[in-house]
């Protein structure tokens, strides 16, 4: 699954356009490498997202095309 879509479906970032902008700005890394929005995400990958001065680090536990709001947190775990 594309990184920007994963971030939106898992609700780590609210909109796909914001996920694209964050990738273009270099604020998102997959396994310690700066990632583009089109990068593929797989289970077990570690994603780092820079929100201003805060860093969020998560491990991908599941990949789903769609999910409900309360099930979205099952797609990742905070590190």
C-alpha cells in the first residue's frame, strides 16, 4: 500500500493531501530513510513522522484498504 494512503486509512494523518505534503517536506521516514508518498508500506516497517517539534514513531502491524475509526489503531503500535 502507498505510504500516503496508509497514513490516511490508519488515521495517523487526517487527509491524504496532508500526508503528501509531509512526505514532500521530508518529515516522514520509513525504516530510517526519507520516504516519498508513493513508497510501499509493509507489515513490520517502522514509520517516523515529524509533527513540528514532536516525533511520532510507529510500527506497522496490519495493512487494510479501509477501516472503521475505532479499528484504525489496530493497524499500528507506538514505539
